[in-house]
C-alpha cells in the first residue's frame, strides 16, 4: 500500500499472492493489523535553517515522490508490527556509535588494523528482546565477538540480503545487554573490500546499517 502523490491522499493498495489466493478460494482477508514504514524517506533533507521558518523545515521531505505499492516482501517487510501507546510522538530508531537518523556510519580498517567495534543503541524505546546482526559476507572477518552468537538465518533478517550473498551470509544474535558492542576481527585481504552490515532491534524491528571497509593487506617484498 502507498500514497500516489504528495498533495492529495490517494491510497494505492494491491494484494499479494497470498491475498489473491484467499479471495479466489472465497475467503475474506480479515485484515486485523497493519504496519507503517518510512522506507524511502531521506531525513537528511530536514532543514532547520529554512528561511521561511519552522513550518517549512520538512518541505523537501514532504515533496519527495512516494513509492507505489509493491507485492514483493523484499522491499517492504523489513518493518515489524509493534504496539505503541496512543501518546507516542516519536518512533524507535537505532543509533550506531551515537550516530542516529540521517547519518551514514562507516568503519575503515587500515592495512595494519586488526579490530573495530560498533555499538548499537535503541532510542525512543527500551530494548527488551536483544539484537540481531546481519553480515552478508562473513569471510571478511575472522571473528565476531562481544557476546554475539551465530544463529540460523531466518525470518525478517533474510530481507537484508541479496540472493547472491546467501552462501557467505551470517546472522548473529545478542541478548545480554541493552547496548552490546560487537567486535569485528578482520580477515586478510589482497584487495580493498567493503560490506554493509545491519543491526536489527528484535523487539521493535528498527534497524540501521554501517559500511565496513577493509584496506588490502600490504606484504613486504622479498
């Protein structure tokens, strides 16, 4: 489901294959729950310095084109259903190393650097169920430590992976702490490599990604 333009509220709703199957068999959809998503919104466009004042801080965001409805879960099912109180004014979000919405998080391994750490924290909510960490290519690391345990890839985590990444992908879980750091021990590489890793709050479905880059390891000639 999606809004077709940004001036008039026009809802575009299409059925998934399962929805069409139910209707074809004479069953009703009986929709009881729904989830809202801000996928596709660029919060870096928020402009508190707009010359026309606070009413226009979000003008550029409001003028963004919106995606039409898509039945492919890989595009929209990264967002979990959660229950929030009626007086909620801000949705939960994930900050990595203190960097929140609209900030690109990067970690760079120099040619001689062996370890980096990243700490996720859930803002606007109290974490109760722990974290998951999706790594598309685990061959770039010799170890993932800090209380993170590898588990089978399943459920919502699979939506963060491309088909070609599945063979080398890994899913890790941590339930020990509200803000558990992950320590990444790099593998040696003969060329510069990058991978986008994603932290997912298990209780809210909020997520944030970081780009980890490893410079190639230079070897002495001789």
